[in-house]
């Protein structure tokens, strides 16, 4: 499905493909680039949610919007989507990869199939997206891959082993890619690595702890991360935090993890249980690890402040 706001003689500002575009950071990034007149390609597993975001992007002024449902674990399907995008728009300028899933529970309590598939989505899925888009960028001699990393690619916390494992691996993969694309002057790879962000990923996560996850403070709004994405697209850099304030918090956490690991390990469990796990009971479930689900775009914790957020 493709919707267009432009006449045949008008040109868009560029073409951007966004994974995880049905909610959170991906959705906010789509909104931002729609307002700037780009052609937007929306990718996620859920077609209905993507259709809603597509309408939002058209209303915000996108030159064109194309909906491409895809599961990033399926590498051949990802390649097919990227090929279709180039055929449709003539080029691909930017890919923002934000598709991810979470699971809460200790390593031993988390079902092996949940752990394995969550890592497949978050890490192998990232490799699939990188492989397909960077091949196009190399061949057309320009393009920018922006990977949404995480503070949890720098530190470790209990009950989030799937996500921590994936994000540490993703940070390593991203650094390798940055080194390897140096031979292609017009091709860039960047990482935007925020801490907690107010997105549905926590409510959608699998859990075996009898509660849902919750974004621990301080919590950034997805629009803040979208602006950070746009900043690295405009001025490429290896890795960027959400902004100066959240970046300072991330650096403090990273320093504690590296410099005083014994103290960090003693404190992180109680703090995580108090601030990173919701108070309300929730039945154990596989969440959206295997299939897309629908939940509110904002968490209950921050709904009250949405109108005053960035």
C-alpha cells in the first residue's frame, strides 16, 4: 500500500525506511520525517498498526508513504522489501532500524524458545536489516543506517537477559559495520543509544515474573529520540545519546557499571525491581516476542505528562 501527497513533478526530500514503525521510536521518527516532506517506508509485523501510522504520516505532509509488513527475522523477506523500495522510489537514503522485543525474567526461568527468538529478533534481525540496506547503500554510493541501540548495550541489569544480550551484541555489530564501511565515503552507520523511552515495548514484553515491565526513570519521550536520529542523519557520528540531559544519566550509569562493578551489582537488583518492574500483577505470557500485539502508545506512568512532553 502506497499513499502520495505529491504531484508527478514534485520531488520528496529523500526516502527513509523505518523498521519498528508501528509504535514508539519508529512511529515518532516517521512523523518527524513526514513533516519534513520525505517519502516514508513503514515496516513492522502488524499491517493494521502500520496503516494507522501511514495515515498519520500523510496528514503530516509526507511526500509518499509505503506500508511494508515484514518480520526482520526473515532475512529473505527483508531483502525483498528493500529491493521493492529501491524499485519504487529509485533510491533509499536512510534506514532507521528500531524493531525490537523484550522479555522479563531470570535467565533460568525464561523459556529457551522465548530467549532464543527474542535474541533472533533483536540481534539477527538487525543483521538482516543491515545486510540488505548496506548492500544498496554500497551500490548506490550513499546512504545512512541508523541503529537504535540502548544503554543496556553498555551495562547489564537482572531480569532483562534477552535484551541485554541482544543490545551488547548489536553494539558490537554496529562498531564492526562502522569500521567496514569506511571504505565507502558516502555510506554511514550510526547508533542512537537511549535509556528508558516511553514506548509500548515494556507492556508488550514477555514476562515470567508475574508483572509487566516498566520504563525506569528518567523516561524520554520517543519524539526526543526521533530528533536525535535526525541529528545523526544530518551530521553523522558513531553513537549518540538521546540528548544532553539523558546522555549525562547514561554516562553516569555506564561509569558506575565499569568503575565500581561490585557496588553496581549490589544496587541494581533492588533498583530494577522497584523502578523497572510494574506494580500491577500480570499473567506470565510470551508477549509480542513471536507475534505482533496492540497496546496503548504511552505507558500509564507518563500518560499524564504527554501534553507537556517534547
